[in-house]
C-alpha cells in the first residue's frame, strides 16, 4: 500500500501503542528495548541475517534482535514472527516453547544461529554478539521496503501467538500451527481475509482490499491457479 | 512516550510489580507475542 515505516521510536510508539497496529522486527524490537530500558534492564541491539546458509556470505542487517544481561546473557526477540515466547540463554542449547523447539547453536564459521522448529524446515537467523545501534539498520529498513525482491514487498504477513499456537498469515494462506498439527486455510475472498485480520489479529484494515488483485496474482505465481 | 500505555497495550494490568529480572522479562515477552502482531501490512 506504499506507506513507509521508520525507525523513529516516536513513530513506532504511535503505530503500535496508539494505533493498535503491529510491525516488523525493527519496530517491535526497538520499542521493546525502549520499554525494557525504562524498567531498568540492560539491553543491547544485535544484528542478524534471516535464512542464511552456513558458510554463505553474510549480510547481518535484515533482522534486529536483543541481548539482555541478567544472571546470564539472554536472547530476547519479539520481532521474528512471534515464535519465541520467552527469553533463552545466549549459549548453545534447546528449549521447548510449544509449538516450537527453539535453540541457539554455534556454527562452524563462527556465527550463532537461532532456530525454531516444529515440522519441516526450521526458521533460522544467524547473528554475532557485536552490539549495534538503531542507525545500523537504516539502509536495511529502506531496502526491505523498496527492493522488488524484498520478501516484505512480495508477501503480506501477519503473525501472532495464542497460548501454544502460532497464527501465521502469509498471502492468502492462513495456518494455525500447533504442536501436534497445522491447520491450513486458503482465503478465497477479500471478506475472509479482512475477517481473519480483524478476528485473529485485531487489525481493522479495510484498505487491504485494495491490494487483493496483487495478493491473488502472487498466490497464483506460487501455487498455481488450481 | 508513556511506559504505562505500552504495558496496557500488551495486556499488563496496572499495579503488577515489574522489575529488571527474568520473571518480568518473560512475562513481558509472553504478553507481547500474544498482543502485538508481527506484520508488514504497510507494503
């Protein structure tokens, strides 16, 4: 729909808190870091790369995550699709956070990898412990909103947790991911999509109807018209 | 920016004791992932 998001905390606060919208990693983790600091936590921003293959070139800027130091260093991330529900140690290890197994591992090329897995391929990102500031993400924030190949331009998404389920909308496909199974529905009408956004995510966005033809076209590119 | 408004947005009731500790951190994360949608609906 062509509206731009920024890394300004004031803009993010207005969007998320006052307008009851959501956001992506740069927005949600920036705002969460601010809130934690207000409460007295020591927070560092870290940079990551989503979906990197081990040993592949590194572009550590398409994901923002947080480090919080308490009695041990912790990985904190409320901006990776809401898969991670609680903090996990920044050390190699795995935890059950239903529906996912979430883990941190050390790769042979020296990077750390966060992974969440329930069935099929895990969702991952790689990162280092080098702290960065918000401005580190300026270029990535711009590029991910303008590059025609950006996944954020190519595929609409909305994701939220509900207890032990993960509610994932990608394009016209809505999945409710549970520990035992995944339920899937493909929306056939604008009304179904708008109802889902409203009822599952609390988002009242009738303007989404304007991009319905684009969503249909993208769905057919990926899955065919059948 | 008002922290109380943020806490209200993620469903933390007023009066809940919050400190810089693991319990509070995880309480805030659980609340946030339930209340705030990861979305790119601007695009």
